[in-house]
């Protein structure tokens, strides 16, 4: 089993539990160059809000999309967009990534922005 398969196996367990609970989730994906965050409805069919480092607004604030500073900007932005959509509480779906580094920074920035999870 390679690194990606291991991560997806871990993610599958989390997503199965969140689907069972019908929870609105904050899904995070990170690549080497960028970080992405989406708020997905409880049924899993609709994206309610999204933010990433590939957006022009975020690129003007950060030079590099693959560091903690960029993750903090995306975390604050996703919290703002969630509040605008009327979402206060979410379940954090880290997609099998360790709660460490950029993923942790994004989560903490989203909490500071007013999201509860």
C-alpha cells in the first residue's frame, strides 16, 4: 500500500461516519503547491462554500500557496464564506491528512473566523 492509498483508506472511515451523521463538513485537500477547503452539505451532493490558494484574491495576499501562511488565509476566507451562507457548525474532514502543519493552521484559522467544530 502506497502513501496515497493509506491516506484515502483513513479518509474513507471519517467520511462514512460523517455521512451517517448527515453532518455539514469542512473538507480539506492539500497538494504540494496549494490548499483547498470546501463546505459540503450533509447529503454530500452540494458544495455550499469553497476557498483555495488558486483564487486570485488569495494569490495577491500570499506569494506561495503551499505554506502555513497561505493555509491561514484560506481558513479565514472559508469561515467568512460559511458565515455568509448561514453555516455556524461543521464537522472537520481532514481527508486522511495528519492534523499537523498546514491542515492544523487552516483549522485554527477557521475557528478564529467563527466556525465551530
